[in-house]
């Protein structure tokens, strides 16, 4: 009778080990769905916006400079920030488009 009880104890520990890992796997899946996946989607959206820049677009840079794109050259763009003032900016330094004046609250 004694060897049978050891056999049952050994099987219970193997099942218990798998059950103990289940919460960890569940936390990792939730972490992926709530944090990593939305960040990847947001980065893809920003990258596609930066690649689609063209002359005439009103933009904001990551540094907070407002301007209008006047030229696109590979990985850099020329931005007019004032009359007769143009600045070369890396394409990936563009944070987004300027909000329209009517939509501000």
C-alpha cells in the first residue's frame, strides 16, 4: 500500500506544477494584449504617417516646433517655420499633424 501512495503523490505534484504556471501564463497574455499590442499598432500608425508626408502638410515635431512641409528628401524634410525660415528635420522627428483651428476646445 505504501508504494501506491507515493505514486499518487508524484502525480499530484506534476499536475500541481502545471496549474501553478497557469496564472503566470495568464498574466503574460493580459500584459501582451493590454500593453504591447496597442503600442505596436500606435508605432505602425506613426511610421505610416511619417512615410506619407508631402509638401503642404502642417506638422508638429517632437520638439514642439510647428511648421509646414516644403520639401521631402529621403529621410529628411524641409519645414517652413516662419517667413523665409526653413529647417531640415529628420522624418522620424515628426510627431503628427497640426490640429485644425476649429477643433480646439
